[in-house]
C-alpha cells in the first residue's frame, strides 16, 4: 500500500513541551499542597488536561467539585501558555525538520494529531505551521487518546485511508489509539515503553523516509 499521510503527535515527538507541562502541574500541585514528581508526570503523557488533573488529585488523595476542577485546569493551562509563548525554533527536536522536509518533497501529506489545545500556538512559536496540511488538536476532538478520533479525523479531513497512514507517537495511549485506527504505528522513544508499536525509533536523527518505507514494506 502506498504511503500517503504521516501523522505526528506534538509533545515529545516534534518538540519537548512535556517539561513545560510538568512545571505547570508541579506549580499547581504546590499551590494545593500536593507533591508532584517527574515520575508522577510520566502518567500524564498523552492524557487529556482534565484526566491529568484527576490523576494529580488522586496522587494527593484530594477531591474537588467539577467547577473547582475547571478553575484549577484553567490555572494550570495559563501557566503552561506562559511557558510555551517563550519557545522558539531551537526547541524542535533533532532530525524532525529534515524529516518533515523530506516527506513534503516526496508528496506525502503531513498532519498533527495532538490532544493539546495549544498545538497551533506551539507550531507558530517554533515556525513549523506551514509544514502541516491539517492540524487536529484538542479544540477539534472530544475523545482523548487511546480513542482513535484524533487520528481518524486527521486522515478523513485529507481523504486518505488508514492503510495509507503512519502515526508517530511517544506515549502508550497514543500508540493504542493509532493501532485502534488500524494505522502503521512508530513509537518515538524507548522500546520498553512503546513495544506495542509496529516499530520504535529513538528519534529522527538517523531515520529517513526511505527507512519508513522499508518498515511499511515489512508490515
């Protein structure tokens, strides 16, 4: 099957905004008396903002009303936005830009499939917006990963079949979502964490479109 579309998660795949999420959640935790560690932060990868807040409250054995949770989530997001508005193109992960350029040269469509509601802001800050044919983020979808909605919507907006699509993800929930969408899945990160993916790479520095097509041929 011909490869026609590559979908990328944002955090941990294109840029490392996880550190800013962590700083914002830690700041919120400190405010409400919950110690939040980097290890705790691993549980939030690929998870929606409200579910992340629920996990933080679970860690601290606290409960809040829905109204209070909305307020806390908004406060965390305001701090996160404060951090990401200081980003620039130096924060694009190694090898990503040449890989995007190679995809474009070969006529393969590029989409962003992210739970982040700030995806467009981040892409603008790092000067990558123009590389994406479609951006599907937390403002367009209602179901969080591992539901496949973010990926199936990305493909359908471009009129491309799942079998012609590859997804790059760094989180287990994202890999599961892509598998449920019946798309080729490539994990970006650690083999131990992402072993359910069809193939795992440490990053894009030594990965080309030719390598990608070899993986596709083995499927």
